[in-house]
C-alpha cells in the first residue's frame, strides 16, 4: 500500500518582523501557522516551509536574500508547484503585536496568483501561539471566525499572597539612620522608623 498522495501543496513563507517585533517571535508564529494548517488540513495539503526549501535547495537561501518578498514567494511557489502561499508581517505597537497575513492561491495552468484570504489581528505577545494557530485556520478557511473570547487572558495583576517572609533573627534594624529635608518624606520615614523599632 502506498501512502495517500496529497492533492494540494501549500507554501508557508516567511513572516517578516517589523517595528520592534523580534525575528524569533515571527519565526515561532510561522511555525505555529504551519502546524495549525497541517493539523487541520494535513490530509489534503502537503505543507512546505522556508526551512524545507532551504534543505531541498541550498540556492533558495540566496534567493531569499536577493529577492523582494512577493517575488521570492512567487518563485518558490512556481518551483515547488504550490497551490497556495501564506506570508505575513509582524510588528509591535501600542503594547501589542500586530499580525497581517495573506494566503494567495496560484493557478497552476496560468501561473497567476490571486488572494484567497487576508486579515490582520492585534494581540498581547503572551497570546502569540493561540493567535498564530487561529491565523492558520483563518488563512485556510476565509469564513472561519476567530473567537477572541476564547483567547488566553492577559492579566497584569501579580498575586504574592503565598509568599511568607520569615522573621529576621539577630538583625537590628534600629541602627539604621533615615534623614531627609523634605517634610512629607520625613514624616513617612519617621513613621516607618517607629514600626521598625517595635
């Protein structure tokens, strides 16, 4: 028995890092999108990434450096006879990450490329993996709705109630000298000194 032949190929290209976004995070998002596409559509699509291309063709790395993003994507798609090409940009702004992605369909006969889906989303970096997975689903099925209420929550609160400070034995804090010329700070320091001496 021969393994089932995939009917389509999809090339998950580079997610470029811009405006302070790290290359490592952009690479992690690309890997997560690839994994999401493979998990959900792996029976239909053969997923190919930049890393696969680099391994297959050492010349591709030179091509990646010398070509602009779209020219490179088109050349790679033609070279591997891909049906679809995913690419995007990741940037940082206003405390959040912004991911802009597109999935382009390539007509094998005419060699023309058209848009299948495109979208953008903003999120906290801590939720990058979840949003990258959702991006993979959305890029493959344009009608897919990302339910942001299911996203991991981000809280700036820090709970330290479980931390206990042991009493310092044999350490005399009363020998510390506090002084200042500001009357308000002097009162605060005086109050704190009284607490320390107790």
